[in-house]
C-alpha cells in the first residue's frame, strides 16, 4: 500500500467515525470493505494515526468478547470534522508531494547553476590577462639624441621669446614717449 492509498484509508476511517462514533476496530474494517489485506494491518494503520495525529482520532481499549475481537474502539474528536473539511490526510499527502516536487525542481536548478561555475573564473582570468599585458610589454625608450633635439628646440624657443619680449618692450617705451609728448603739447 503506497502513501496515497494509506492517506485515503485514514480519511475513510475518519469519515466513517463521523457517522458511527465509538465503533469497534473490526466493525470499521468490515464497513470500509476491508481496505487492507488483513485486520492486523488495518489496526496498525489506525495505531499509526493515533500515534501521530491523536487530535483527530482516539483509540480506547474495551472488553474483549472473543479471540477475534480486539476490544479496540475508535472514536472521533471535536477536530475530526474540520480536519476532513480541509482535505484530511489526502490533502497533507498532496501538499507534501508538491513540496517534494518543488524541492526537486530547486535542486535541479541549483545543480544547473553549478554546471557553469567555470564561467566567472574564465572571465576573471581574461580580465587579468588584459590588465597585465600593457604592464609587461616593452616600452619604447627615448634616445639621448631625441632628448638633445628637444632641449635645442626649447632653447631656440626661449631665445625667440626673449627677442620678441625685448622688441615689445621697445615698442612700449616708444609708445609711452609718444603719449607723454602728446600730453605735453596739449594746451
């Protein structure tokens, strides 16, 4: 018996007890058309229900009338009906299956992500190569002749600027003289 069938049997037991409270184990077994292969297996299912979900289902030991009678009596609780209205054990089973399916999907997606673990490493390595290349390539050095030529050009420009500066000073001096002569000649 798989888990879904087991959940359905548990729900059938609870539905039967809603209408027939305080029923003997053997009566419930027969009324449900022998849902398991043997009465002992049925009692084990009921005992499992009691152990794990005793708030929906109770068991009481009664008197034994013969060797076929276990004296076990099943009865409902106040929470039995609301529990069945929200789906009962079958609903719990289906929710658990959905959760397991979702967990498998998440694990599969996670495994897919781990397949591409090398991509960020490869991109980082290429970036490092591009950064190191300019640092390691040979630089073109400036020769002494080029430095001498640059110094000569600087000296030449300096002397040209000095000549131009002195010429401008002379022109300024002449212009100032002319202005002073003009101002003196004014009445």
